[in-house]
């Protein structure tokens, strides 16, 4: 964690300095090795290097540890008291680091709030399947953890036989059709991977399924690959991947205010016309999926490409196994909070370099995305120390921690919608979000909308 932090902060720091100087990131990275930085005079190159050297000495593993030990001690689900605790801490830190007035931007999106999520196998025997992980000692209060569920699933109660549809892609449904198997009126059992989970729900609905159970197969990210958490990085048998099933390809952000900010009194569209998923969908672990797939599910055996990592032959169904899926999900308009802080540019104050990361998370953990939010704070700390020496950036720099990313990019989308045409002056956006495999190209995405 600490090593990743330090390496990452340096990368982001270099990008801020160089992009602020007016170079695209790739050219900037190449230029960093040259004697004279492209776009700078020799004298300015020397000054820029001096500034960058001073900057790179500031990020500290000890600070990363301090930030993380406070922030990761509680969960931070969007709009929760844990999320508000993170907001207050981020505001206090930014204020202390750069002596700016951080702004809290409050929006009022339509949030799904699970009241009771239940998945019960009803055939051939009755078995209630777990919808939450086992409590582990590293988690200080498991009652704070939200149940395993998919944000932006509709509430609903459906009972039907199960059909295993592999990853639930277009090609998978074509293969099912060739095999003479339909999901019409059935519950699709879909493994995570290959495509966005919202696409899986949408395709299942298009093919007539009345509900979806998503699960994480051990072949994709579980014990087929190596040691599982807490002994290794792979998903434990009881681990549940939470996530949004919003129809993100229609639009991101608040379902009820497409294209404009979710302010308190903004007009709202009808939820039935929004990007909320069409059929009840919920995720379970591979331990929970085992009784559904093992022996009980009948029908022909699946082809090799569909076989997952559980130690028995998978079958398509339908037949043998049925599920009662009961999702009691409330929807309500609730406040969420972005935090931003801007350092005005000296030469081109209207041009803005954004450095942002989402601050909300599903449960505990430093990854996805406290590591990103803490890096925003470390960058703020470094810039604050440079400001004290009289340095000023050529362009304005806005630091941001976004809320509600896990529900469908809520905080950054509403911010972009409210900021509107001013975002045309953004010269770069550096986004930081957790990934298991470290890659600068995947972590640093240049876009203006978040
Ligand atoms: Zn994330």
C-alpha cells in the first residue's frame, strides 16, 4: 500500500507540473528525460526541474499511512454517516495543507437503499443463500457494511427456475439459442466478467429473463488463481462484488436529472423513464452459487469455455434448481457531497488542471478508492508546501474528491453538469481509481467529465 502510494504520488505530481506547463501527458513523460523540456526554454526547464525535485521530496509514506488509518477505519458508502466523516476529514486536511477554502458541493440524486436482500434456493431443497460476507477481524464493525447488492436494481420479488448464461454477453445468448435454451420467464445466473454488469442485466431482460443473480466465479477472480483474502489478493469464497447495474450507456449520474445537475429543486423525470435497471438483480459469492450450480442444475453440460472454476461440471439448466429472489429496495432523494479546492493559476487562471478521485466506497478497504482520494490529499499537501515558498502554478489546479462513483459516477457527473461550459477550459483531468494491476495508462485517464 505504502509503496504504491509513493510511486503513484510521484507520477501524478510529475503529470500535474508538466501538464500544467501545457504539454499532453505522453509528450510530457518523454520530455521529462530530455535535457530541455519540450515547450520550455532552457532557463525555464531548469526552474521547472528544480520545482519538480522539490515537489517529489514531499510525499511521504508516513503521511499516506496516517491518512489511510483514519479514513479506512470506517466504511464510506455514498450519503452515509461514514461518507460524511470522510468529507469532514478531507476538508480539514485540504484546509490545513494549502490554506484554501475547500468547497463542499451538495447534490440530491435518487439513491437505492437496500432494506432486505434475500436469495433462496427453492429446489431441489430449500436453502437460504448468504448475501453478506463472514465478518473478519480487520473490519471494525461489520454491521456498518452494506449487504451485498447491486445499486440501481429495481425492487422486486420473483421466483423461477435458473439458467446459467456464462458471462451473459451477446455471444453467450447466441450460443444458448443454438443449444435450444431460453431464459424467458427464468432467472439468469450470470458470472461476473467481460462486460459491465449493467449490460448483463439489460441483455438478460431483453431475452425475457425476470431476474438476475450475478456471482463471482473462482476461475475469474477467486481461488483458481491463487491465495484468497486475507492470505492473498484473490476473492475469498464468501466475497461479494457489489456494484451498479445502472444503464450507464444511456447516461451516468443521477437517474432523475439526466444532463443537468441534481440540485435540491431541480425538476425530476419519472423513475420508469430513467436509467435504472429493468429487472431485479443481485450479486452473490461463489460459495453461495455452489449449491445452485452443483448437481442441482440439470440440462446439457456447458462447453469448455463456459466451465468455471468450481470443481464439478456446469450445466445450462433450466431444471433442477429454482430461486426465490426478493429484493426490498427503497429509493429516495438523498444528499451526496463532492469536495473541491482550487489553487488559482498565475498566468492562465481560467485554464484548469483537474486532479480527482472518488472518495465513496462500498465497504472497508483502502483500494477503490481511498488510495486515490488519499493521493489527492498528498498532492494538495505537496502543492501547499510549494505555495509557501512563493511558487504559483501557471494554470489553476482543482483538487477533487467525488462522491457516489460506485452508484454510477454520480458526484463527478453532477459536478460536470453544473460546471457546464466552464469545463471547456479544463486542459486536463487526472483521475485516480483503484486497480489491482498497477498500470499508469489505466490509472491516469484524461477526460473532463470524470
Ligand atoms: Zn473506484
